[in-house]
């Protein structure tokens, strides 16, 4: 049974996890235990997790009992979720933004996001490593490095492939299947960047969809938390649990009554028939043949599913000052 669980967990999604727990074939405690074993076995190679919630197994047992006695709260009931280390949790885990300056700091209470996830029945499994202070104190710090946690590595090629940042640990941990999904934060690229480099789905919500209360900030006009997961459906489920109006974050007030608790209802593969997707060929110049082959196959699949492919397209930002600098950085990362 244990070996089958270890094999099954690699491709399991949130709906599948809920199905087997509802059927009584698996418990939340089983899920937490197998993820803790994987963390112990694998994370020394990628350094994605700063600390484990010491109460995770106890929380899972309580949620299993609740399921048995009262039923499930929903899609996240008993699901182990990791949080970026700049997100407050009012428990025995620290919130440090990866900095040794805050390595002994405990938050007085949950952030709005953490509270929403707990209310949905998620098990907050641990805190993930990140680019220290979300990389706003230096323009030379390598993505995924923090003074508290050291360097996070990409599990697809530790030490060889760029891990992305600043939600580096939130990406690497899910790519290595160390939890069901994770929460990152973004000002500019800090969710979608590590999601991309770790072959995951990352969503940066519109500012105001998800509260920033209890999250160490950079800029009020751009900051937001968002989900990182292995599938689009998982990311949509996690987003639904996180979204909501918060009186302490005025940006969310304009969305009061407009958010949804289940964004997976909007997933529609047939929508590709209405999509027009551009292919910016200039950016392929830095890819080797193997990576180009992957991209070409992805384009073929989109075309086969009904999307209109515009190939090539030219992006104006490619030739402006910022775009040229970003392109040079991209070349450095890939090479």
C-alpha cells in the first residue's frame, strides 16, 4: 500500500485526492505522511522548504475525524499546501521573508490568505524558501537565494537549470511533488516566473482579488498572492479558496460580490477554438534543438485543438530598453 501511494502521488491532482479520501481509501494523515517522507528524502537536493509545520499531522488527523463525522468542507479538505515564507501564519511556523533578521519571528495571527485556506480545510504543511525579501533589496541576488535558507534549486536539473523567483521554493517544491500545491506572491513575475521554469501552472490574480493582509509587502499597486500547482484545474481550485473581500485590504473592496469560490467552473477546453495565439519567434533564438522541439509540439497541439496560431509575431517591447535588458538576462539564464 505504501509503495502504491508513493507512486500514485506523483501524478495525483486535487480532485483525485478528494475522491480517494471520500471513498475511504486514503486519509489526510496518509497524504501528509507521504509528503513529509518525500521532503526528507528529496528536499536536501533542492532546498525548497524552510520549515515544516510541527502540527501538520495533528491537523490532518483532526480533519480526517471531521470528514468522518460531519463530511468534507470541499475540494481542499485535508489537502497539504505549502506557503511562501513572506505569508503570515499564526502558528508555530516563522514568517521571515527568507531573512536571518526575522528567522525567530512569529506572526501574531494568520494572514487573510492563510485563514481562508484553513477555513477551506487545507493543511498548511510548511513554509517555502524564496529569494530573500522577494529580491527588492539587491539587483544582483540570484533567484532562490536567502540568507535563512540558502539556494533553492530546480528539481529538473539541480545546479544546472534556473529555478526562477522570487517564489522559488513554492515552485521547486511542487515540481518535486513535496505537497499538493503551494502559494506564492508576486509583484512582477514572482509567481509566473518560477512556475514557468519548474513546468507548473502559476496564476497572478488581478490586484484586489486576493487580500494582501499579513503578507510582507513590496508595493501596494502590484503585490498579490496566487496559486502554484501542477495543473490548471488545481490552480483554479486553490484560487477560489484564496479569493475574497477583506476589510483590511481596501483593494479587495471593489471586488466584493464579484469573486468566486470555484474558478474551475470556468475551465473550458473548447475555448481554444476562439483563441488567437501569437508565436514570438525572436525569443526562440536562445533555445537549443530539444527545447525548440518541445515548443513546436506545444504549438501543434494548440493548433490541433482549434486555436488560431499567428506565426510569427513581433513584440514591441523586444526592442525597447527594458525588453533588451530582459532578453539579455534570459539568454544568460538559459545558457
